[in-house]
C-alpha cells in the first residue's frame, strides 16, 4: 500500500466506525417506529458502548421519549454515558444500578451488549414493551427464552439471523435448536412491515422484539451517506488505493 493510501488515518477509520454504528441503529429505530406503542416514552439502554449511545440518540426521533435509563456491567461507564447523553438530549437521563432496574416499566428496551448471559428477561418487562437487540456473542446471548417465546419476533433477514456460527443470532437459533420455538415463530422481516405485508403491533399489551444482526447493505448505505456528505461539504480527500 502506498504512503498516500496509508493517509486514510484515524479520522477515516473513525468515520467508518460511525457509519457502521449509524447503519446498525437505523434499522432498530425504523423497527421501533413500526412496533413500539405510539406513546412509548421511557427508554432503557442496556450497554455503554458506541451502539448504546447511537440508540439513545436515535429513539427520541421516532417516539416521544421523556426519560432514558442507562445500565451496564461497569457502573462508572453507565454513569459517564448518562452524563454525556444528558448534555446532548433535552430529556432526563440517569444511570440505573442494574439491567433489571433499567428495564422495569420501560416502554422500549435497547440491548446493545456482548453478554454471555441474558440481560433482557421477561420477568423484568412490562406488558406492551418493545425490545431491540443488536448485541452479538459467539457463546452467549442477550435475550432469554421466555422473552423470545412471548414476543412478536421480527428480524432484518430470516436467512441472516438463522445463519450458522459465527454469523446468525444465538438469541433465535438456540431457542429453535432446543424446541422452545420453531422457525415459524419469526413473524416478519423488517421489509414486510415497511411494505405493509405484515401488520406490526396489534394490541397495546403485545410484546414486540426486533433482533438485528446487521447486513452488509446497511453498512454500505451508511458509508455512502457519509461519503456523499463529506463531498458536499468539501471535507476530507480522495485516496487512490
């Protein structure tokens, strides 16, 4: 690689990370606009990383969020993220002492972890909650069996979520493998909801779950938007590889 190519540097790598993060949180925000109750106002964000932050910033654009709770395995990181979000958003944001405390009575729960053990459990959820799960772990899972079985389960792509390891989602594959649910428990793909081929929420007390594993076209689309914006503003420089 030429010296000119290596000039991509830290800024470009950060832009790429930001593009992927935006791409991953865009589909959950769209899913929430189709599945969460219209009056949903309390948001629980489980996790303290980049995806936690982008989900917290995205959800108020699709629902009237008036309270945000942040929970993580590291209390200091949860407190720091809550402070950052409070500075950026015109809603109260606080750190919760546990995943359970953040989830109780929340209208929307966004799980953004690499947990080995479920951080979303049906016993902690209120009727009518909408759950988004974007976390991935080769060995673990974010969502417990009871939640998956009780929820109207929607995904980006059936083939993507059911792909064999190291792809796919243990949150869906494991309950199927053990007979808790069948493949037909996957109610709809996001595109089916958008096109109206499948209705979204059908009752106020229905629990809805959107499992996102990310698909390459989303990352490409997000990166293209970043590139177009940079060109229109005259920011950055073209690099020959």
